[in-house]
């Protein structure tokens, strides 16, 4: 098929998809949704009209997105410059140079590492092209890359060029940088094609591992580049040699798309009718998709059932559930451990790099470090996601029975869930303690009572942000069978804890030890009052919505 004809077909497919998506979401609206008939999906005039509207609005939407992106980079440049200017060791570049660095970090490092897969099972456009319109996968992928390059050279370059010109930086630098980014992304996609597992069920598992590894590495490199300040010049990525290098990489990637003999077979094995159905199911209910379990994640081995023989009733039921679903529940813990691990590595690098300035830190900073470690628990520890998982797979079918809502059963379940959350959070607890202790030993003289206080504060943080969501769950039970929250109070209280957690970081500079101890006492009182509330009210409120 001629490339220009294929590009026209892809444009039509995109227009039809947007029209059908609009009708779908209009049918979901209250009051008017039920009055929109299915025949609307087959109205050709509507599809043509929306396609024309899309053709007119598409360039403006891309330009607006790019302008917003550049504005974010410019704003971050001023924020970083103002933040680091307080430190004498930081060689601060001018705001425009810092904005160029943010462009490199986002476009060339972070976003590129997330875009290393040429073919993915979640690509519905690719699925429709080869399964519904019977396009050859190779032709589709080549045309898509041409469309991406054309859009970037026309629209992205325009916004970047205007921004550069306003800051007395030549317009052609935008072309060089855009070519470099496009070339690197296509090059990475084609060289990683051999990493698809052609014989396994999960074709992308090796690429997913590589993606997370690359993203973590890119995150560390980004932090290092920001810290270097004037010692690193991002202008090299906007030079003519960088643009020529990008052209070479893009040309090689396009050549590989043309000559790879297994590309069509690989694409059809990754994108199947089953993957399309799974994707549609995810769109239909995003909430339940977060708690779905694969068969290989359920532990049915009999070797671990020895300790269950001594348990009875609700204790046995919860223990059996947690034993079988433990692998799935540990996924969230593993991701958080990796993030904390990256922070520890960044911390060690930073402490080594700024080791000569550490003596300037005063001991009054100790309470601020304690405070930040306490408040950060709402971001680090497993809480609400764990509760949703247990509700969907255990409580949801059992809440229909009155016996499951008796006070003794609820308290036993609360106890089991709490210690289970603590058990799952222990590895994170130890990693966070390691992070804080490394910082403490590097900055302050060693005092054992202060080390004990660090551990106690972190344990309280873990307990508070575990029990907070448990208490709300048993008192309000907001979830429906589809895992949607229908409790306005629950939504408000959940928002409050996240919003306050963010706002509390702003009080770090003014934190004192008496105020910090008062906050700790308030958290302990909350835990005690929450338990009493669950004891007296949960039997009346703990039911299926």
C-alpha cells in the first residue's frame, strides 16, 4: 500500500475512534445518557463532521500541550534556581539554561525510557489497524513513525523555536533537539525488539523490567545533572552534531522497520483478540482492573498450610486468604522498596559529593528530619490499595451475611488486617529507617536515644497510615461491588489525609521539638479513639453499598 494512502487511512481510523469514544462517554452521562441510541455509532455524517473538527483542532491542541510543557520546564527552572541558591556550593546557571536542562531530562531521559516498546498489547490503535482493518503491521508501524516525526518537526519545533528565539537562542536548535529525541526513541525501540519473549504468555515481561531499570537510572542521572548546575552544559543536546546524530539514529531505526523479517509475526502475537478484550474490560472498569489477579499469582501450595491448622473461624479465613494472595499483595511493596532504594542511592551520592559542607548542618535540623520522615509515611506505606484488594476478593462476597458483620468478627478482622499490613510494610519500614539513619549518622554525633526515637517515629508513621484507612473502611465501608466509592465522607477524609500530608511538608522549616511531640501525641490519641469508634459503630456501618 502506498504510504500516503496508509496515512490517510490512519487519519480516518483516528477520527472514527474519537467519534465512537465521544458517543460512548455521552451515553455514560446521567439523565441524558440513556436517551442516546446505539444507532449514533453508525451515523456517517457525524463521523465525517468530527473528523473535520479534529483535523482543525488537532494542531492547536498539540501546540497548546507543547506550550504548557515548555511553561512547566520554565517554571521548574525558576523553582530549582530559587531553591538551590540558598546553598553556597551550588553553581547556579541562568533560568533559560536550566529550562533547557529540564527539556533534556523530560524529553530525552525520563519520557524516552518509558517509550522503548515498539509494540505493546495496550496499543488499541495498533490492534484496530491489524485486526479490524487488516493492515500489514510493518506498514502501519512505518506510517506511524512518519506521522510522529512530521508532527514533531512541524508543531513541536514551532513552539520550541519561538521559545528559543525569545531567549536569543537560534531557532534551528529546536530542529536539532527534536531530531535527536525522535532518533533516540525510534533507535531504542528497534534495538530492543529481540527482547520480546516470543514463546511466553507475557511477551513484554523482559522489556517491562528493562523499562523500570532504565527509568530508575534516568531518574538518578537527572538528579545528578540538576545538582551539577553550571558544571553541565545542556546546549550540546541542541547542537547541529546532535541533530545529525538524531537523523542517523532515526534512519537506522526506519531501516530496521523495513527489513525485520519477524516484525509482522511478532506484532500479531503481541496484539491479539484476547488482549483487545482485556483492554476494553480495563476501560469499562478502571477500579477493578487495579485488583485483578492472575492465576499464577495465587499460591495453592500445601507446604505453607501447617500453621493454619491451629486456626479457626475468621482468623483461619483471613490467614488462608493472605497466604494465597500474598504474592499479589507483595507487588505494591516491591515497587515502593525499589523507589526507596533509589532514594538511598541518591542520598549516598549526594552525601559523598557534598561531604565538605556537612559540618555546616546544625543539630536543630534533627527534628525537621524526624518530622519529614513521619509525614512522608502517607506516600510510602501500603494502605488504601491493600484495603481495596481485601474488600474486593474477601469482604465483598461475605458482607451479604449478617454473621460477617458481628462485632467480634469485625474486631478479629481488624486485628488480622492491621498486623498483616504491618507485616507487609516491615520491609519498607526498615528501608526508610536505613535512609534516615544514614542521613543522621552523616550529619550529627551518634546518640543512641535519638536513634531509638527515629525508629519509634517511623513505627508510629507506619501504624498511623495503616490504621487510618482501616478505621475509615470499617466505619464507612464506601465501596460498591464495582469498587467505586459512594461515601462522600470517605472521599473527603481520604482527600484530607493526602492534602494535609502535602501541606504539612510546608511547616518543616518552623518545626520545633515541642510541637513535634505534640503531633506525635495527637496521632496516638487518634489511633485510640479510632479503635473505640470501630468497636461501637462498625457493626452498624460495615455493609455492602
